[in-house]
C-alpha cells in the first residue's frame, strides 16, 4: 500500500511539473509512437529527395569544371556586379599607420619543379618586359619594366587586400596605374572587354598562372602595376619584380609576377575559373 501511494504521488508530481513547464498537449505513448514514426518517414523522404537532387546537380554537364547550374549562378552574380559598377567609384583607403604585413598566400607560377620560389635577379629585373597580345591576336611591342617604374606618375595606395579564404590585410602599395601604361603601349586595347594577365612561362616553372580581369577593373584609377609593398621592394613570394594590385578583386585576381597581357572581347577563362571559381571574383 505504501508503495502504491508513493507511485501515485510521484505520478501526480510529474503531471504537475509537465503542466508548469510544457505548453504543449500531453499525449499517450501510442500517439507519441505514431507521431515519431510519421516524422521519421517525412525527414527520411526529404533526405532522399535532397540526395537525389544533389546527385543530379553533380552529374550535370560541367561548365568550366563545375555543374552547369552552379556556373549559371556565378555568371548571374557577375552580371549583377557589372550593373552596379559606376565611373568614379573608389574603394576605401587607409592611412600608412594602418598598414599590416601581408602574408604570402599562393605561389602558383612562382615556383620551380622542386616547389622552390624562383628569385628574379637584379639583372633580370632590369631587362624585364611584359609581352602584349592584341584582341586580334597580333603581338604588340612589349612593355619594359624600366619604363613602368620611371615614365609614369607614381601612385601610393593603402587599401585592404582580401583573400577568397576569408582573411584580409591593410597594405601599402607603390606603383603606377595600369591604364596609364596601356594608354601609352596599347591604346587600342583599352576598350577590350577583358585582359588576361599571365606569369612568365619557362622550362623551370612548375605551372603558369593566369588571371582575367574585366574592362572596368583594367581602366580603374586604383588598379596598379606595383613594385613595392609597405615601402619595400617586392619579394619573390609577393611577385617581384612587378604585380597587379586592385582593391576591387580578391587576391586570386591580383596576379604576381606579370609576364604577359592578352586582350579579348570574348569571355575568357583563367587559372581559378578552370577550377570552379567565379570569373568575376570581386566585390
């Protein structure tokens, strides 16, 4: 009897606690089992549908190394940015006191077959030239590095360098406007829809690297060919002797060690686009 009374008291206490803490209805064990089974079947159905849908997307015909559906989304994103770009817009700049050390991230086109950084000697830098190909495929006179560093108005730019991996550093660049250089050496190509910049080829280079940038970025006043970082000459890891800088693109577009520029009005590809990334890669 004592045991039964104890059990009844515990049951009453449990009911009271449920009433105080649970706004939902109290259901029987049989109803709970029924609802649990229904919920399990519903979630299982959603999971199977999601799996089938994901596999269909993955098995779609590829466009530049990713499913056509995904590439269409990236192209739509690019079309949005193309519409919002406007003349006269400027990226935010900072003071010299804000500058930080820029990590070395990405060595594509800078390494030899053994994976070691290829250093550019002073003699090589003194004779460095950027090869130029017109949109019609003709070779244009190359652009001497000596001319880049001496014949144009020098620009100082303190901006945020953003990596597609999610990190950013505020850094100080010294260089000249890409548009100024092209206006002298390839004026007819300044109206091209795209420019594809590449690292120099060579037997000792493990792989070439390329970056395609749109006409808006090519012509922008904050797009530079730079040879100094935070007041010091570029190192091999940062693209000596000359690299591209633009605050409107992620680091994968700011190609290090520019060896050539090709112009085109057709939609191009480049190193990372061929590996599934966004051709625009900007913000």
